[in-house]
């Protein structure tokens, strides 16, 4: 049994980051590998900077959420913890056969924990190429464009990989332009697991009413407006996960301090999903939920690509009036066939990359 270590962004309080990290690790374990996430605790992308005593109040208020995130990934991360880059880079000698740079925007300098600076950890620079086989699974650059100086370092690190893949076509094309080698485009890890496999990780949230779930990134008012229109049409409630107990205008059911396990339950049991998040769109598709993906104007590519690939481009909306043009029920039979084909292609790449 091969032992695998995964480096990815898993320590941020972000549902997508935690869920994609869990998914890749769980998929490998399901397939018989001794896999774990290398517990590198990077500097958060957006640390909360509050003056005293507001900083104490923030951490106390969010303590339940912190605990739920840690509990969700507790069985997935390595016992050895690396709190700084120096700790990870200094003589890394863990007993792995393969090391994988996982998904999320690990190759985007703006997400690596340093301000506009490459983080060599996410390029597996800490792993001796003579001891460890290096593989990339869905490692993303996001919308970032490397400058000439950065390309030199990136090429040096990625030339040591046996297999390369990313989750966006644009990212693959950029890397191929200066690496001069193949870069496979694969599914986000959250789509490697099917709905039944995800249900095993759910934690119950008690809601009696039927609800439209809001899951947003940044533009909250717009997503709530879509959800409100759907809910009013069907006589449902609008429910939303939040980081405060204070209710939000237009939202009937506020669910504070959810962890990833609660996130899964709420998606699985919603009547309808309204989201502007790629991962929100991915889970709506995976759980076969009727949904609207509100276009995220600064980065719509991932949701567009997924919805085009599964035959649901019309579910990506930019105008509230377009709700009336949507069918009430999505026929998921063809969608699931297309998703299964995409999943098969991605899993074949991953397993072959580990074994060959």
C-alpha cells in the first residue's frame, strides 16, 4: 500500500478549501491508499484585524466554527504539524511514496499566505525529487498570470513533477506555454466523491421548513434577491449560513457558525440552491438540486466551465428577470451521465499518475 502526502490549502476557514482537501484525501483512502494531508498551517489569506477588545470578541464568537472545521478534518491531517514554511522546508523526510500538490488556488501567489509572493511549499519544493514522486492534482493558478521572474522558479519546481494537472483550461494553457509539457485539466476534488459518499460526512442541522439555501461569496445582496424571488414563488423560506447570529434582511432562517459537515447537510436537504460560488454550484450539481448560479463577474470561468460540461449553461444567470425563463425542475439524468464521464476521466488520470 502506497503512502501519500497531500499539500493543499486546508487550514483557512473556508468551506471550499476544507471540502476539497477532505475530498481528495478521502477518495485516495477509498481506493486503498494510506493517504493524509500534510498539516502545513499557512498564514491566512485574509486574517481578521480587529483592535482590542474586538479581536477577543471575534475569536470567542467564532469559536464554534473553528472547532467544527478542526473536527471535520481531524482524521485527515498528519500528526506532524508545520507551523512555518521553514519548518516544512528544513529536512522534510516523511515516509511517503508519493507527494501530491492538491487543488484550490495553491499555485496562485495571492492565496499562498505571502503577499504577492510564490509559496514554494505548494510547488512541493520541500520534497527531495530523489526520494518522493511528485504529482499535481487540480492545482490551480486561478486567474493569476506569472511574470518572467516567477516563471523561472515555477518551471524549476514543476519540472520535478512526474505528472501535472490543473482544474482550469486557462491555467493549463499558461503553464504549457513555458513548461513545454502536457498539463491535464481535471475536475475539482469535490466532484471526485458522489452524493452518497458525501452524505457520510454530513452533520444534521434541524430545520423544519422547506428552504432555499443561500451560499455566497462577497455579493450577498444579489444572491439573496434571487433566493427571495424563488422562495416567494413556492412558499418556501430563505436560509443562509453566516458568521453572526444577527439575521440578514431578506433571510428567514439564519444558521450561524456552520462547519463543513453542516454545509453538506444544508445543501443536501435544500429544496433549491442560490449561489455565486463555484463550490456552491458544484455541490448543487452533485446533490442533484434545482439551483441558480449567479454569475460572479470577476471570476465566472470555473462555474461556466462546469455548467457547460454537464449541459446546464442556462443555470448561470446575470439578470434577476431571467429566473422566469428557467424550468422548475432540472432533468439530472443526462447531467449525471456527463458528470460520471468527467469523473472517470479525472480519476483515471489520478490513479495512473500515482502508479506510473
